[in-house]
């Protein structure tokens, strides 16, 4: 073999393969390869994916300390104008070089002053070329509507529109026969809920829908009705003192839901019959939270409902995997007539913090007869006297009664959980770690079928980790003899052997 001569193996690859490799770079990086060799000069012009990002072009460099603030600002404005012109010329040149060659993806990210007329020309040009994946991420002061031809494309399969401060959607006709994925972020609809309905009505095979940071609190209604939909991210722009008026879902084939919103005044339709996994972050307004705090202080929590999310919660009762934010726990306590039966639920994740109690957790566990995995993200909560046997914050006067009647079934003693995982169990220099250890011991004493306990301890101090591990391993009173312990920290992963050794040194 001849090692004296270097070989350009990459350039020997077929043009089609080189274009495929270049398609993973942003277009400026792909264009820079044109100086490598004669073969590469115009190769990037055949790349089927175009990714333009003005932030790559508009890098102004560090400020010279000798330049005054006013002169520096003037220099930045002049330089920004020059770079914006350079960016626009670059996009024009690439589109001109590619002419009418087939185009798969066109991504445009703009944060600074770019001529709106030229942007529209670029969009129309790639639509004419039959683009199938269109992504527009624009933060511009653009007061008109988006080009209507975007919503009349015969070729689009994926469409993402993120146009904060930018153009709004105002469409009379929508025809997107191939669209399967639609992302709408921070977009304004000229006709609010009617405009959204009009858009969705023209997406006949849509499978994935993301609606994020849209101010439907100001709308008369918001409705998602699509029988083809399988995945939905529904993230409202939660306002401190506003609640949506009316929200409805008719999505019988939906299998995945990511939901963040304030409680609506009504949920007229909730059809999630096929739902498998749901991440729910349902929140009360500030006024509603204040009402709950007042009721608690007056001792009138029983029967106090400040809003009604019952229909929405009932709608997700078929899920197998459920994630509940800390705010949703509050909603279950103060805004739900009854916790439904989660007969299919096998995996439950609960987020917690020191501001919210665990009043609703007891009901969740009692109504989840097939639960196998329980995950706590954090092991702190607000002190209340209505947590049942979930925790150790019960009034002292109840202790004697419990000792007399230890055999009474409780939410933990009837809990079928086999795997208990606690994320954020503790942190470095944690003054409350002993309380968390006691809480874990309480779980071990009560849950009868637990087979695995996994704790994630966020600390680099190995001595602290070992101390906690030993305390739990030596705990003599464990409901399940099969339980195995695993404690994971920044540096260590400690676990019991094949058989459980609780209560043994």
C-alpha cells in the first residue's frame, strides 16, 4: 500500500451521496464546501434540504472598548444592515442556482430586519418547486397575513410556523391533502377559533398537531376535531387572570397528548378514547389559587370547587402512562368533582414542590388498580391534614388512633405498585434529607408488593450517599421482602444484590 500519497476518499463518493451528507448541514456551511475542489463548486446547489438562519450571518463580533457607546450603536446598525443585505443576497443566489430542482425541505429562521417582499418571494418559489417540509421561524414586525398559497399546497407533508410578532393566519380556503405534521407556535389567527377550525378542516390526513403559546384565553372557543390525529401538543399561553372560555376535543384516535393550559370555563366535548400517554399541566388562575388558599385558612376545603375540570380529567381516564404536573395535583383537589377510575394506568409520574399538598394523590392511587410504576419528581409537598396515609404530615392526635387500627386498608397498603422511583430525592447540603428518608421508609412500610426502589440523589458527596443507602438498607420494617434498593448519585450507583437485604447489615 502507498502511504506516501494522501487520497481524497470523500470526493470519490457519488454526487448523490455527497448531496445527502451536505443536507445535514445548514446551507451556509454546505456552501462553504464549494472551495474544496472543482467537483464541489456547485454541488451544494443540488442539496434537497435548505436551511437558512440569519443568526449565522449576523455575527457582529466583540465590542472594541475604545469605541464609545453611541458610536458602537451606530456601527452595529450599519453592520446589521450590511449583513442583512448579505443574507438576503445569499438566499437569492442559492435559490437561483438551484433553479427548479426538486426540494425536500426549506427552513428559514429570521430574527432581524429582512425585506418582507423578498421573504414572500422565497416562500412562493419553494412552494412552486414542490417542497414537502416547510419551516418558517420568524420574529418580525410583519402586520399582514401569511401567503395564502402556503395553505393550498399539494406537496406539503410537514409545516411549522413560528411567527412571533409576525404575520397572522387569515385563510378562506385550505387544501393540504398530504399534510401529516403541523406545528403552530405563537401565531395569531385573524378569526380566532373559527380561523383554527378552518385551517384544520383542510388537513384531511393530519396525524401530529402542535399548538403552542397561542392566546386562546381571548377567544370565544378553541376546538380540535380531527379523527386522523394521533399526537397532540396543546400548550396555551397561560395568563395570570384569564381562563379559556370553551375548549373541546374530538380526537378519537389520539394516542399521545401533551397538555398545558389554564382551566377552561367549559369542556363541551372531550373524546380521547384511544389515548395511551398523557402529560397534563393544568393550572388555575391566580384568582382561583387565592380562593383555595382562603378556603384552606378558613377550614372549608371540603366541597370547595373554584372551577370545574371534571370533564377533561374524565376524558383521559383510559391512559396507560400519565404525567401530572404539581399544578394539576391542585386542580384535582379543588377543581374536580371526583377522581375517575384509571383502570388501564400502569405508569404514573407525579411532580411535587413545597407549595402544593398531596391531597389528591391518595385518591389517584386508590383509583389506579393496575398501577405498576410510580415516579415522584421531588419528594416535598405542602403540609396539610388531608393527605391520608400518603405522607408523615398527619396531625399528631391521629397517631394513637392509627396505632390501634393498623390493619385498616389505606391507599398505600392497597397500592399494587411494584417499582417506586424518586427523582430529585435530595441535593448537596440538603437540610431536609432526614425527612425525605423518613418518607421513603414510610413507603417501604406500607406498599405491600414493591419489588424495586430507585432513588436519584443529586449530590457529588459520596459519604452522604452511602449514609442514606445504609439507613434504608438497615430499615427493619419493610412490607415486601422482595424489595431491592438502588441509589444513584452524581458519582455512585449503589444497589442491593439479587435478593433483598433490608434489615440486614
